[in-house]
């Protein structure tokens, strides 16, 4: 029987959860360089669910696809350390400025090339919080989508049973394969790196990375071809330029404003007994509390 | 044609979701500004008296699709029917609640129609746009306004060329306002069995159970909220103590939730819950836009922060500069002393 192909869509994101003072430039724009790049948290939950699916199926392989600049290859190495079999980096200047629609178009072209039976991705990425790329990719490859998934209940080569986490409860659904699944942050956290895999794959590189390290003439890939991380461009996935980047994005950013707050007239207090006493008396008097 | 459409979500209790009624209220204003009609889309098994509710919001047309396949919500049947309605009606604007339904459905619709969609808008306005490169003028665009990048900037997004202009909005962000006069809406019925194909029905729901939310932030009159500055889950206990004494609920910022100090249901902000309590006590909260978007309509705001220049102080009625570990116990003590 043919192996079941499981694909994880993962993204490298700036860590917007810890935005420090130096993260904003004086003109109010974002200083991306000051933010560490991390594996998008929900995507790690998605990777775990994909690995669980592989564990249960046995006869399966987990691939990782990420779109981003050269350094996003870090995401692929991290995935491989944790158990993924192989990864592809989708990288091209022409992707720059893509909104969710243009992004999902590019991803869908790469997905068609990989031809998976199942796709897992995080519910949303912390740099945009849109939760749009999963469903939009599903539509473009004509897969049913199951979103907000918290638990993999059962899987066979033909169907999958999943528990979804909704606002007011849970729902269990059965879907045939193929399908695209977006994984909620409340799902199982991702397993740790496997030390053996780290030793085996720590030199895994894209060609561009090797060039940047001035090792393009090294025999690395000749001796150990499994260390080569594939880089795919617009041409590799046969995408139409006009659907990519700024020109392929129906949403345009009209303006970006840094936030200027109108100062409200306020009462400034300290933590002294007298001040806190005044505060509580004030609140009780004005019947805000009590 | 060229009208404002609102996808009306049907709840477990077969009522129109609060967020959809809020969007109908906002949609009516947008439609008035543009001089077009307001149209509602309702997909359910049996509409019953939900249509009555919608009529109170000044809707001109209700697109109604009734079928057992449409309740409870499943992605593909709803997707296929909404796609059919939109392809026929060519809406100018289409609004969805940013719920697990709206955030599942809207992107798939935007993808098939190849149009722009902006998630979690905190404000929607109508305005003009001039393309700086081509000089081309665009009249009456929908400004989709949202905090971006961890809430440190506010972005205004437009879709100059594609229609509908789509946006999702969280519950509690727009004000719920019924129309002054009740209007009798025209009802357009759809034959669902002619729209759905067998492949739209491949997913089956085998179990659903409702777990009512334990935390009710929207209904709380007093909210004691903590940020990353609270420092630990243990320190959060002080916030629970104060909330218990005052009869309020405990909330948290996204940073505090991400750090594991509080549960996700307690998150206030653009991607959490929007609240308007009579008193909001912000403890160790710096005040990123993304958080303020969810609480700046509070009647009274107290900020407790060691940093006298914390941005949240700008919208606070009382700004207490000090350590919350010191201030909160004092608040509890003085409350007990004077409330009797």
C-alpha cells in the first residue's frame, strides 16, 4: 500500500508576544529586526498532531512546507529535529507583500506539487491572527476543511475523526481523506527534539544557506543527500506572477498609524495608605463599587 | 446589487447571534452612508421567529435558505449556499462575525470569489482613496480598521478593485442598535437541494455537546484585569481576591494568557473579548492597542502600574503608580473598612 502523505504548513513569525520598547522605531513603524523569529505556536501543535497521525497510521510520512525568506529554513530543521521526515522552503522575492489570498494561492500551488492526503496547519499565526490562510488554501486545493481542532480521535487511511474546540463546547466530526485541518492552540503541545535526529540533521541546509556560509563547493549533499532542504521558487511551483505579491493581493494597506493617545484628565495616586484610601472612598461615594 | 450584506449566524438556541445583530446595526449605517440596501443572509433548518428579530434592524432583503443540511453549521454546505447567493447578488460589502463560524466560512468565501478579507476589524468606515502611484481615485471605499502587529499600530485596509469588500468583527465591538422604524423585509427563498452537491456533505458531525462558558466577562460590572506585569500565576491570586470582594470577574491581557497566568477565556482585547464594565481595574498592564481595543469603553478605568508612563495611564481615570502586590491588599482592606 502506498504511504499516506501528511503535510504540515508552518510559519516563522516575529515574536509579537514580547514586543519590547525597541521594537518600534521613532516613526512608529515596526522594527522587525528587534524581534526574535520563532516557530508559530499553533503550527507546533499542528506538527504534533501530524506526528501523532503518523504514529497511529505507521505507513505514513510527514512533510513540512514553509514560505518565507532564507532564514525560514530554521523552521524546517526544527520540524525535522522533532520528527518530520522532510521539508520544503517556498522562497522568492515575488512573494513579498502577499496578503492571505496571495499567500494561500502560492501555498496551494506547492501543495498540488506535493499532493498530500492530509494537511495540518495552525489555526492562526501570531503576527496577523487572521486564521485565513488555512481555509483559503483548502478552498484552492478543493479539500474540505476542519478548523479549530483540539484532538485527533481516530485515523485510518481513508478517514479521520477529530474533536473541535468551539466557543461554547466541543464537536466531534468524521471527515474522509483528503482534508485540511487547522489546529487550535489547546491541542497537545509538540514533542521535544529528538537528540539523535538533531545530530543527524543539524547540518541540513538549503543551497542558499550554503552559499551564505561560503560552503557552496562542499561535498555535503553529495555524501549525504538527505541534508539538502529543497528550495522552491515561483517557477518551481508554476505559479502565475499576477496572483502573487502586492499586485496579487486584493487588500491594500491604506495607512498605518502609530497610536497617539489623547490624554484623559486623570487623578494620579501613589501606593501610600492615604492615596489608596482616597481611591476606595471615591469609588464607594460615586457608587462605582459597593 | 452593490448592497451591504450581513451573514447572520444562528445560535444553538435558534436565535440570531448577538454579533450578527451588532453587524446588522453597523451594516445599516454603512448602507445609509452609501445610499444602498441592507441585506441579511440566514442559513438554518427552520427560520422560525429569527426573521422577526432581523426585521427590527431595518433590513431590506432577507436571503433565506432552509434545509436540514444547514443546521448545525457545517463549512461546506454553508460555503456553497453563501457562494451562490454572493455570485448572484454581487454585494458591495459583506460582514461576518469573527466567531468560530465566521472565521471558518469567510476566508473560504473570499478565496473562491478572489476578494479581500480583513479579520477582526475594530472599526468600519466609508471613505475615499487615491492611489499614490497611478493617481486613480476610488470613491466610497470600506475602510477596514484594525490594530496590527501585536497591537502596536493601527492599520486601515481597503480593497480597491475586488468585491465584495469583506470583513470580520468580534462580538461586542459594534454597538447593537435597532432601527427607529420597523421595516418589512422582502424574503428571498433558496432551493438548497439544487445548490448542494454530494461532495458538500462528506463531513458528518457525530457528537456535539455544549459546555457553557465558566467565565462571563461580558456580563461583569467590575473587571479586575492583569497583564504580563503581574509576574506570575501565583500573583494573579491577588486579583481573584479583589474581584471576589468587589463582586467582579478576573480578566487578562494576551501577554498574560500566553505566559500561562490566566485561562484563554479571560482574554480581553482585539483577539479576545470586548468588555464595557462600569469599572475596569488594570493591574500591571502597559496598554497595547490590541488590549485597549477590548476595554477602552469602560465607564471608569483604574491603572495600577510601577511605570508612571505606562500608555494605559492615558485612558485611565485613576493612575496609581506602585506595586500591585502592595496596592491590591490595601484596596481590599479599605473596601472592607468603608463598605459597611
